[in-house]
C-alpha cells in the first residue's frame, strides 16, 4: 500500500528547508524515503540503528542544516538514552514515526512498544502529535517542523498503523 500522505509530507520538508533525512529502512516510509532520495536538495542517510539519527541531527544542526528522522515505533525504544542529549543540548529534532503494535498488528513483539511510544516520548520531553487519518499527517508535520526549528525543541509525529496499512504474516514473508 502506497501511503498518499508521502507527497504532502515531502513538500512540507522541502518548504521548511530540511536538507538531511536520516532513516531506518521501513515499508511504511518507503514512498517518503524515495521522494527524499529523488530530491536533489536533500541528502538521505540510511541508519543501522535509530540512535545514530540523534548524532546525525546534532551534527547537521551544528553545521547549519535541518534534519528529520524517519523510523518505526519499535525504534523509539532504542532512543530513550540518547534523547536526553536533545533535551540537554536543546537542538531541534523532528521524528516521523510509523506506528506498529496497534489494532490488527500481526507481530506480537511490536505491541508493547507500539502501545508505549507516545508515553515514552512525552516522558523524555518530546512533544507528540498523533496522525490517525491520512489527511492529518502533513498538517501535523508542518506544525512540528515549525515548533522544532523555531524553538529548538523535540517533536514527533506518530502515523497510525491504519494510515500506513496493516501488514500480515503473508505480506511480511513476501517482502
């Protein structure tokens, strides 16, 4: 399923002057990653783990560039310790998170972090916006971009599993 929100989100990122896009490969972000890769004004950086994205964002900010990190909700659990750096150093961070572990999830290992993602982020000081419908994704990204880069804050937009499509064991086996 190709998410229809990807083009609008890419447009918001480009309009905000985002030049660096860090990502852990994810089917939910597939189209958005492709759009960013095709954009000559953006550099996409594949990450082996989400923690690397915090260092990427800090380095880009110190170099005068805006960064966005794309990840899945299960990756948020990998960020807990390094998100303290964002809070202490007060550099802008935008996480665009595709959710797993919600209604209809086929993989029980995705459920605990999926149910805890918003609370975990809020506890460490990240403002969270939840996009439960396709048409709300880009407006949430627009607001989060403005707040992150104007106030040097940490923002996250969580894209509901129903927006990106619910995987099945069969689909997973075919990928």
